[in-house]
C-alpha cells in the first residue's frame, strides 16, 4: 500500500484528506506541524507528501528543501494562491501546487498523476468481489474475466478510485469522455446502467439526486 505524509496544521482539513485518501486505498500519516513532519521523514519511508506552506515550527518551503534531498514527491496544498507563490513552490521542486479550497476529486486525480509520474501506482485493486488490473485493463471476479468496453473500464476505475464520493455527471463525463458535458446527454446514465448490469452491482453503484453517482462501500483486501 502506498504511503502518504500529510503535513497540515488544520486538523479538520487533514482528517478530510486522510479519510478520502484511505478510501482510495492509500495509507496516510498526519503531521500537524513542520517539526513532526521532518521527524517522520527521517524515520519512515513515504511515497508522496501533501504539504501546507504555512506550518508551525518549520514552514512548508523549508520542508520542501529537505524533501528534495530525500527525492520525495511533493504536492503543495495551501491557501497561498498567488502566481508568485505557485511559481516559487514549483521552482523549489514541488510536483504540483493545489490551492485551498479544493475538490477532493481533483486532489485524488493529482495524487494519482504524480505517483504515476514516479511509477509508484499500484496496478491492481479489489472492490467488493471484483479485481481491477489497471496495467492489463482487465476486470475479473473469482478468476473469471468480465468483458467491459474501454469507456466502461474507465468509468469503473473512476468510481473505484473515488469510493463513497458523490461524483457529478459533469465530472464523470469530463474524466471518462474528455469533453464538455452537455446536460441533455444520457451517455453517463446509459453507461452506468450497463456497468451495473455487467458487474451485478445494483445497490453498490447508487444514484445521487441532482448530482450523479457514487460507488458505495469500502475496499476489500486484494492483490496489490
């Protein structure tokens, strides 16, 4: 399981991030200040750090310099959203820079993108009774392959990586089909219905009124 250090002094924000990253299959460790984050970086091995700039004791920019010596990928999460701040963070070696407030879906996408850049993504995940192999783009249940189209696979992967998060139809369409969502389109709904039928997930994928869809439940232990 990939391990992420969350260096964030606001506990409610840290808890929200931690909860959603854990649902997405990551192991998370929280540091409420820069000193604790530095100690954790010394004593444990992490695959990624989510780093606030305005931390007590040791600020995010100073921690960024240390992370660079450890070759630890970093995404800044901060309220400092000016172009000057972003340029400074990126020039220091950060892999991405996300300003608060942010959508959890966007954070998960950026985390995945950075980990993929460093070849740290896990190739399989288990959700309920289904195993998803992202390398071969295959889906199996009890060793038997379930035939999905390319878009159905992408849709399943998006839902699986955002378990228990209500995804807007616009978000689903833009993520899977890569274009602007037209409100009258039934594409998302039709693909959801086909996916539910093929997987036998009538209750696992639920409709969220006036929003879109959500994959319910927790991840089961599976091949990694």
